[in-house]
């Protein structure tokens, strides 16, 4: 083989070797690009699935808020799909210390994201420290009636035979008096007349009441606990839910009627075994008439909070009517009359009711009625009527409805 042939072979080998090297480099580059592309695609896919899981969790939280604010039903834990690949599990806690926790877990192709909110009660607070808190009109107790709780009155307290106050009574102002009946605990009053005070009598004048401890200055006047501004705000909350023009009658035999928040320009009538479930505050321009075995109560989603019906006219509760809270401890239904009529609220014939409020008018309670709390310009209890104060009334939270009194305190991803 000649030198020229050898040289040609060597050149060919070098070219072949360089070709292999170049091919290897290209292959490495291509494989690297493919690997990077695959990794990026996988990462992008993971990011997309993670985002889907997150937005599914957000959808779960928003669904829970809708159910809570609109008093809709739910069961724990409930689930639903979001688009085609994602699902969400939602858990809504019970009310504890005025808050709920909502936890939503979104899942998309095994990618899990969790969002949690704290739903906090924002409610009007009313403190009722007395079984009866009375303005200048004073308190009138007919025979055999009683207040099972403390009484504070800015006017005279007049009691019939076997009628009395089971706990303490305080009567504000010089010249005001308690007359007749009994007081099982202490009495603080300027003038006492023919009253059997079993505890200590603190008075400046006693006639037929026995020994007394000199009182000095009588108790100072204490205004009723609800301000006009607070009541006006509750009215505005009711009107914000819509207006019903004219009278509204809850029909008999049509099943339970759910209503609120609403303003009614006419009368509200619930009678003949009808059932009204409140989901928000009612403001009634006309009269409120409940009778003949009717039942009015708060929706169960009120939980431990309380609600109200407000009338600009006269409220009449009669003939075995029951008015109650949500069924949970600490939940009450309050009737408010802003009328100055005498009476502005009438309760009779075996009625059971939680809280009555008539800051400008009188409340008449008769015929074996049972009431937990009354605040009014003046109160009159008929034969065998009773006020049964409950300790929890010292700190009652009133809302415009199961959702109306709640706000989102925090909203964050937890996983």
C-alpha cells in the first residue's frame, strides 16, 4: 500500500471519528433539550393541576359562604366537582365563641390545595340585666302575678294581692314608691307602702312595710338598653332584604313559611296553626297579629344568636301562640314596638315569648302568659302572668339573619 493510500485512509478515519463526535454532541444536545422540555412540561402540568386544585378550594369556600349567608342547607363534609378534573371537599364547623371555620380541600389529579376562612359574628349586642326594666310608666302587678327576676323601674311599682317580685327591686327617683304585694329579696325605694319585703328594705319612708334601713338618695334613673339608632339600623337591615307592599298573612295549611329580612308596609298576620320561620329581621309598618296556635321562630342557622320583629304599631300575641329562638341555648326572638300606644304590646291567653321591648309604650301581659324579659315605658301584668328572667339574657347577640351578622375575619391557604 502506498503512502498516498495510507494517508487517504487516515484522513477518512479522522473524518469518520469527527463525524461520530459531532453526532454524539448533537445527540447529547437533543437529549438534553428533550429532557428539559419533558421536565418543563411535567412541571407545567403539575403547576396547572395545582392551580386547578387551588381554584377548586376557592370555589368550595365561596360555595360555603353562599350557603351560610343565604341560610341554605349543607351536610358535613360535602363535595362537588369543579370543571372536569377537579373536586373539592368542604367542611363547615359549628359555631364556637362566635366564629365558624370553613375548610375547603381542592384536588386535581392528586394535587391537593387547602383554603381556610374564619367566619366571625358581627352582631348588635344588647344587655338585659333585669327581668323587667321599666321607664317612667312604672310596673303594675295584678293579683297572683310575679316577676321571677330583678326589677328596675323609673316609675312606681303597684302590686295586687299575692303579687310580687321574687328577687330585688330598685325604683329610681325621689317620691316614687312601691305599694302592696311582696318582695322576696331586697327593695331600694324612696317610699314603701304596705309591701312585705322579706329581704332588707332600703327606704326613706315606710308605711305598713316594717323596719327599714335609711336609703338616702334613691337609685339614679337608668335608660332602657336599646337606642333609637340601634333600632333604626335593624330597620334598615330589614328593608335591605326587600319590601312587601300591603299586608302579609301566613296561610294556614300551606306548610312552614320562611321569611326575612323584609320590610312589610302593612300588617303581619300569623294565625290558625300557621308556622313562620324567620331568616332575617322583619320590620312591619302596621300591626303584628299572632294568634290561634301559631308558631313563630328563628331559622336553625341562627345558631346561638338572636333575631327580631319590629313594628311601628301594636303587637298582639294571643291564643296559645309560641315565639322562640333557633332552638339552641342563648338564641331568642325579640318583639319591638316603637309605638307610644297604651298598650303597644299585648300578650295574653297562654302565650310563650322570649323578649318584649316597647321603649315608648306599655306592655300588657295577661292570662297565664310566660315571658323571659320585658323592657318598656310601662308594664302591666294580669292575673297569673309571669316574667321568668334567664341569666343568659345579660349578653344577647342580635343579628339580621343567619348570614347578615357575619363577616369573613381571615381567608388564607393552609396547604
